[in-house]
């Protein structure tokens, strides 16, 4: 029965390794998704900032012309 016990332990160890690898991979995917979302949020905020600055510059130019 020693051979069967060794086979069961090996199968269990392989199963745990596969589970750990799966968990690590899903964590990495989630981290990358979070990173991409944060980058998109920054780009959107920068675009909004630039838009507000441009709008304010135009308003200032219009005030100076009158």
C-alpha cells in the first residue's frame, strides 16, 4: 500500500500546486486590470484638466478683448 499512499500524496501536492498557480495568475490579472483602470482614470482626469484650462484661457482672452 506504500505505492498507493505515495501516489495519493503526489497527486495532492500537484493539485495544491495547480491551485496556487491558478490563484497567483488570477491575482496578477486582477492587478493588471486595476492598473489599467487607474491609468485610464488618470488620462481622463488630465484630459478634463486640459479642457478646463483651455476653456478658461478662451474666457480670459474674451475678457481682455472687450
